[in-house]
């Protein structure tokens, strides 16, 4: 393996992973296509690859392999075996553990092939791949419930702010002429996760300071709740003041993109404020790319 070029070494290791983890990969992508709670998984691998290719320009030649990463490769393989032996084949926990082992294998393969300095340079897109691990129900359900409860509180606040009489019992909001049941399907988990993934990507590309990056990512969480509360409030007001068909119309079923864009505009506003405190980044030195 040491006689292979870095690019070929990495390709071989990725090919091995495609064979060993073929079934978990297939199950994960099928889950992402069929369940809106996992839609963002489809985008993660292309985005991570694009970030690496974007930053590869100017890499120095002849990177040294980081042989210590071989131990991490073995660990990923061991975790996969433990997951298959210790959990049911169709278990969502087993799938999550196997996908975590696959991402660990990919990260270790990159470090082994291209060396520790190159790994450090690309650690964000490499660890960004962890978004490909589908959260099991024991983790996903509390997240959905938290978004559901937060959306109810945000909608209540908006109704009260506009002096609309409002009360709440369980997951139902009561306003004059309308009872709004905020079910788990109304938690907007898909757009919330997409907003968080998008914010992480934008923060990495547009900001330099770690604390600024962490701040804008943290802001994305309440924005996710606020935009869903705004959606509930808007549909409620339009249904009671304009036309009841708004309860079942396109805005209710397909209007999530509108409120996603509103929240994304808020993220860009925070990014704009934070970027004002950072100087213009220096241009990277022009160096020859690494051979593949």
C-alpha cells in the first residue's frame, strides 16, 4: 500500500468501504429518500467532496502518509463488526452505528493516504460527513418533540403580539374560529435540519473565527423554531381572516420553502454582521497541487 500514490491509496480504501458497507449505505439513502426527517443526508457527501475539491487547489506535492491512522481504520472495521453482531439487521441503532463506522473509515482513509497536515486542513468537510449518520428514533423523536413544542410557543407569542386571543392545550392552539393541532409532522424537522446544515456550511466558508462560526450555528437553532412558529401563525391568520382553504392549500403543504428562505435570510444577516468584525483574508500562497 505504501508504494501507491496518495490518491490511489485513498481510492482503494474507499472501494473497500463500498463493498463492506454496501447494505448500510443503500439503506441510508433509501431512508433519506422515503423519510423527510433524513432528507439532508442526500446532500452531505456531494457537499463534503465539493469543499475538499475547492480547497485542494494549491496543495503541496508529496504528502506523507500518516500510518497511525491505520489503527483508526481497524477501529472502524471493529465497530462495524460489533454493530452487525450486537444489533438486529433492521435496527435503526445498528444502522446508525454502522454508518458512524463508515464515516470513521473514510476519515481515517483520508488521513492515512494524504498525511496528518492535509487531514488537519480538511477536517471540517471530513467531520461534516457525520451528518450522513441517520439518527435513531431514540434521538430523533426528542428533537422532533422539541421543535414541535418550540413552534407552539413561537406561534402563541406571535398571536399574542398581534392581540389575537390565543390559548393552548397539549399540542393544540386555540384562536377564535380555529383550532390548530401542531402534530409531529408540523414540526418542520426537514427544513430545520437543512437550515442547520446550510448554516454550518456557510459559516465555514464565510467566517474565519471559530467563535463566530459557533455563534451563527447556534443562532440557526432558534431561527428554526421561529420560522415554523411564523408558518403556523401565518396559516392560522390567513385561514381565519381570508379563506379556510389555506388550512389545506399549497402554503400548508408546500410552503415550507418560503419560511426556510426567511430563516436563511436571518442567517445571512447574522453572517453579514459577524463578517464586518473580520479583516479581509490574505490570499493563499500559490503552490503546486498534490499528485493524485
